[in-house]
């Protein structure tokens, strides 16, 4: 047992829950008014830490041997800055401090050449979030659960990348268009150079007819504002050519959010197709299993979650209960790990066998916001492609295993 790591994590969790009440996001540390010779200049700092305790059920089948130890970890620790350069430009920087070596994850410039109530035009250049999935575009501290859906992870979507993005905001947030061109490097390949001669193209459309949606998942708006319903629909797509793996990868996604009277609903669908170069692949209804290596593979998933603030005295702004059901199959054509014609590295980790998960939990918000909260959840996971003893191929039925308990604190400024 690594006792120093244990006590350090416990100390961080204790500190997270003891932060003084009233901490506000984005601390203004410098503000200079515009003059005849110099433009206005401002500097805001932000950050958060999310210490976590995780306990996961053991899967002792001889073919699996999955026996993780309970552990304290720091899931996310970020420090960032936003510098305002006059009325038309900003610089965004964000560093991930939860890894062994601090790593910059956001570093981009936003230029706003046109700003009106009916339309705003922005151009972003640098390393930033790729416009795909509402959950991917939200900060980690604003989640309803400790983690995003299975498929909204760097292993299955391009979450951040180097490139340029054009954004149009219409009618004060009622419409939003995002389109970008990025290097398209796979996670772990680094972002300093483009790994091949091809680019990732990504786009997203959002429609919110009743007004701009909140930048968080639960209905944590002030009580007086919760009577106004908000609904938003998002559609996204990405396409890239991975030369080293000899296939085109195409993503499609759709998500729907709703907030009203302390109730929040969210649903998302995910579809990804890997099509070998030189082969024709159906877009939505599966990829062929030809003799080419790798064979065409389709990944699919969906997530439905809901949260509610019970209208109880003293708690209606602080206590949220939530539930989620999700399913993800990263390789639909592969019926079991032993039947993988394309060598997709199917194993029991993170999860690549395919999972059906049912999750219940809740959060206590100390000061009517995501800046100080304690969240907990328990998830029942069904490995949909796990084989019991005596089963193989399409006869694999799966078994409820790897159930997961998470307790996570969040402290932010």
C-alpha cells in the first residue's frame, strides 16, 4: 500500500469539503480600462480539484482476473486563465495537474470580429475542444455524475485537438453553429505535429428555441428562474482518415437537453464507423466484414439520464438526485472477444467489451453551484460480450460484474 498517496488524497478530499462558503468561479485578478493608446485588458483565473474514492466489484472468473483495489485518486485538477484583449480577442489557457506531469490541454485564441444581439461570429485557433457532444463541451466540474457517458471519452471521441474553428451564435443563444478543421491525431499520439497528411473535419448545430441553455447538466438555476423551461437539441459529426490504420473514421451524434422546475433530462446517441480505405461502407447500418485488415467496424452507444431537486425546505437548491441508463458497444460486428477479425484489441478494460450500465446517485451543492459539491453514485454494469465458462461466440450472455461505487468532491474557483 502506498500510504503517502493515500493520506495525500484524503487530505485533498477533506480540503475540498472545507472550502469557505461563497467561492465564485473566474477570479478577476487584473483589469485595465481602455485608453487612447492602449486597449482594455483583463485577466481571470479559474480552477478546480476533484478528489475521488472508487470501489469496484471483483470479477474472479479465470478468463478475466479483474480485481482492482479500492483507491483514492484525484480525478481532475485544473488551473486556467482567460485574458481579455480589448473587445474582440481572448486568450484561453488550461493545464491539467492531475497527471504525473502537468500538461496543457487548452491553449487557444478567440477572435470576435462581429458581435450583435442577433448574431456573433468567433474564430478560435489553437488547441481546444472539438465540437462534438454536449457532454464533451462542458467542464468536468459541471457534470451531473462523476464521469461522462462511456463513449464521451478520449478513447472513443476526439475531445480536444489542434486546429481552427468557426463559431456563430444566433439570436442570443437560440442557435449555434460550430465548424472546425483539426489535425485529427489519435489520443496518445501528441499534438505538436500532425501524425499524417489528413485532417479531422468536425461540425455541430444547436437549436434552443426558448433561450440559451445552461452550461451545466442539472437544473441548478436560481429557483426564480426554474419556472422557465429550456430545451436544446444538438447534432454533430466528425470525419477523419487514419492512414496508419488504413480506414476512414466517421462519427455522428445527437443530444437533447431539457430543464424545468428543478428537473433535468438528457439523452444522447453515438454512432461511429471505421471503413477500410478503398471499401464502401453503409453510414448507419453497419460496416462490411471483408478480408481487408482491419475489417469494417461500427461503434454505437446511447445514454439517458435525469436529475431532480426535490422541493424541500432548505434543500431545493442544494440536493439533487439523479439516475442514468447507458449502453455502449464499440465493435458491433464482433460478437465476442474471440471473434475479432480486425484486431480491435477487445478486452475487459475501460470498457471495450461493451457495457450496459444502470447508475443512481446524487449531489449535495454547498453553495447553489458546482463550485463546492459532494457527489456519489453506484453503477451496476453488465458486460454484454463477456463469456461465462462453457460459452463462446454468439452464446456469450454476459454477467453483472465490475459494479462501481464512486464518491467525489469538487472544489472550484
